[in-house]
């Protein structure tokens, strides 16, 4: 969720609270409650965003390491295959 959506939600909540006919004390209590809820919500979003960023960083590092390992394994397999097929190929060319 982007900042504009959060701000829009907060503005809508305040507008709704202010447009509803309530006593002053009740209105102040509602505004304070909604304000505290909004602060908690934004704080949770921030925490989840940081957690997500850390997870993405970790996953990308692990992926890079796996790709490097896979690349090494493939190179080794190709070299092994070349050594295996080299003698038969030499025999074929000698016989022709």
C-alpha cells in the first residue's frame, strides 16, 4: 500500500468522525482511538516492509549462491563428459 492510500484512509476516517453527530467528549475519544489505530497500522506496515526487504535480500543471496554452484556443477559435468567421449572420437577419426 502506498503513502497516498494511507493518507487517504486517514483523511476519510477523520472526515467520517467529524461529520457524524456526536457529543464533544465522545468525538474526541473516537478521534484518539482512530488515531492510535492508524499509528499502530502504519507501524505494522513499516515493520512488515523491513521484514520483507530482509527476506528478499536473503533469498536473492541464496539464489545467487545456488546459481553459482549449479554453474560449477554443469561445467564439471561437461568436462567429465568430454573426457569420456574423447577416446571414442579419436578412435573413430583414426579408423577413417
